[in-house]
C-alpha cells in the first residue's frame, strides 16, 4: 500500500464505520471528501477500491460486522460516493476531449480553407506574373514598333526621292543599254527597300489598310491554291473551314500575305515534308493576355515540323529575329503578320511542341455587316494622254517636294511648291490659280487632313489628293472621302490619280 493510501486508511475506516452504523448524510459527505482527497493525493480508482476493501476487512474484524446484504449495500453506496470525484473528473475529461475533437475538426476545416486560399493565391500570383510578362513583352514590341515606324516613315521619303529620281533619269536616257541596266538594278534595289519599309510599317501597325467585309469560307477557298503553290511537293495541304463561319472586315491582300508568310515559315520547319493544315472556325474568346473579349473568327495554320524552342517562343514576333540565314527582309515575316493582325483589331498566338509542330492562331473580330462586293472597289485610274493643270504641292520634306514637282512637270502639269499647310492656305487665299492640291499627310503644325478640311471649307470645288507612307489618321481621311496615294508612289500612278480628280472635280 502506498504512503498516501496508508494516510487515508484510518479516516476511511472511521467514516465507513460511521456511515454503516448510522447512514447519516454527513457520513456520506465524508465519503465524497475522502474520494476528493484520494484524487488530490494522486490515487487512482483501483487504489481507492483497494483502500475500501482493506477498510471493510478491518471493520468486520474489529467490530465483528456480519457480511449481510444490507451491510454490503451500505458499504457499496459509501464507495460509490467516494468514487464520485473520480467520475466527475472522468466526465470533465470526456467533455474536454469532446471539445478538443470539435476544435480539432474546426482547425482541420480552417487548415483546408487556408490551403485552398493559398493555392488560389499562388494561381493568382502565377497568372499575374504571366500577365505582367505578356504586358512587358507587348510594351517592348510596341516600343520597337514605334521606333520602326518612325524610321520607316523617313526611309519612305528617302525611297520616294531615290525611285523618283531613277524614273526621271530613265526618261532622259538615250538608248544607253549599260546605263539602262544600272538604273534598272538601282530601281530593283530601291523597290526591295520599299518592301522592307512596308513590312516595318505593317509590324508597327501604321500600314495603310484597305479593309472590306469578306466571306471567310470563300476567301480561304481562293487563297489556299496560292499558299499551296509556295510549298514543296512533299508537303500536303489540308483546308478545314467550319460551317457557318462569320464574316470579317479585313484587307484581303494583307491577310493573304500573312498566311503566305506563315506557310513559308511552316515549309522551312518541315525540311523532310509533312502536313500543313489551314482551318477557320468561330470562337468566343475571353483572354486578358491577348486582350480579346467577344466573338472572333480563328484562322489557324498548323504544321508537323520541328517546333519552336520554348525559350524562343516569346521572341518569334520581334522584327529581325530569325533562326535562318540573314538576308533582305529576313526576320520580318512574323513581325509583319503580328502588326497586321493587331492593326486589324485581332491578335495572334502560337502553340508549339519541339519535334511535333507549331500552330499559329489568328483571331479576327467577327462582323455582321454585308459583304463588300467586287464592284465596290473603284477601277484603277487611267493615265491622262494630255496631262495639264496647275498643281499645288505641299510637303515639308524639301527633297520629296522638289522630286514630285519634277515628276509632275514631266507629264505636263504646272507645279507650285510650298512646305507648310499654312503657306498653302495663304497662297490660295491670295487667289493663286490652282486646279488641285497635292499634300503629304504627316507634316508639323497643320497636317494634310486638317489642310484638306480647310480647303474644302474655303474652296469647296477644289480637288485634293493626299499622300502618306503610314498614318493613324487614315480612318479620318476615309470618312471624309479623300483620295490617298501611298509612298513611295509611282509617277504614272500619281499622274493618273491627279487626272482623275481634276476631271471629276471635288466630288460634286
């Protein structure tokens, strides 16, 4: 028996004897107090039962109590009361344990919620990082595009001067075959330069587009043979246009050039042959990365070629980036496609797996407008046989203005040159006899569009012809019904436009 049991034994024996003898309430209360003392002393239930057994033995021996059923029942009631603090403790343990289980379940639920929130946060952070990377890439392309557009504009003026002077030189050539070949080579080089400028302007979204509403299915049927002709015989072309594809408003020639660029790119990615698949279908797109929300027509160009290295995917639309041999215009094909698609209100994306192939997706806004009929496009103007008239040329570039004057004078026009729009208006206000105003669009101060508005307001019957290599003001010019020629312009085409406008007046 432990020391704690020995200390409690005499008290337990006395209290038990008192209760068995008198069964009063105070003796029963002593049983409860003895049980609590045992609990505080560190005794367990088994210890207290042993203590009770010893007390019963002592009681029967010293007081010669019989083991009647009544005495045993009283002793059992005393033991039960002595054990009640243990029962209360156990009940408290159970209640605490139940609370702990409930708290643990709540904690597990909270942990699951925190884990879900953490996963959502990680996904949001990853998506934000992707969006930020796409934004940075788009801003980089935009910055490069602005630079390319500015360079191309000035280069366009230089090419206008070069090509124009070559045209003037060939007019004055007296059957000198050697000089003719040299001039032809120089002209060819300048024209290739003009094509590079055109590609740069397309990338920078500053190319003049001649958009019209087209039926995608019919257009694809007409364009696929041209695309097939640009490929090798070991490349199979498949065309799949979904039923009911919507119409799009697009410059068909530029779209054809875009698909041709993608097809040539795919051809080079399949040196041993493969399959090129052209497809078109309606798509509802909601993509913040591409900046698309709404109904689009998705035109896809897929190849079974070598694929693009993941590290290079983000660079494929950069101008002059190429994995091929460098040459004239190398690295401008995909950048031209990128610029044209974005200028048309859409976006382009690609999927690629190394060793399996690449798919370019072009998304263009779906429209519900009526088709633009072939007859809606005005016929090409005819070169006048007896060109005559007085033309006011307005261009801030002195060399371009001088060249234009020489070209027009060579066809028989009388030319007056000024280098500012305000100077042109002052000259007209003074009564200078003029049959047509030919002005550049991009000029410091008052531009060509603003000049045209003033000329129409002050001299409503005076024809106006505008020229540009690019211009964000082109929609305004189209809305005003103005005729525009693009730089570098051919002298015959320019004179034909002038003759047509002079014959028709100001559109009255």
